[in-house]
C-alpha cells in the first residue's frame, strides 16, 4: 500500500461504473490488506489485493491505491516534477 494515504484523507476515484462514477470524491476510511475480509450491507468479500475502504455521500466501496488520486499535499507524479531550466 502506498504511504501517501491515511484514514480521513479525501481522494478522487479514477475508475468507475454505472453505480460508482469515476472522479467521485471519497473519504478514505481504512486500509485493508490481502486476505482480510470486507463486509458491507450483508456482503462479505475476501480480498485478493490491498485496498482502501472509501465512503462517499450515499455509498461505501473499496478501491486499490492506484485507482485513487489524493486531494491534499504533493501528489504530482515524479515524471511531472521536472524543473524548468533557468
């Protein structure tokens, strides 16, 4: 899991579907590791990957770190950090 995220952070989702659209703002609730079990509204799902439990206004979902873009701090990708020549 990435160290860029911590519970309580806000992020945008980079993937989506009809129910959970991409670019939705979510709050990161907790990090779950491979082998943990996620239970939500009667659904129990054993996890095959590390994920974050995220909450939006009306729903809760799980996302991999790579499917989230943080909305705080320095999150520019390394290749975009090149400094302009003086």
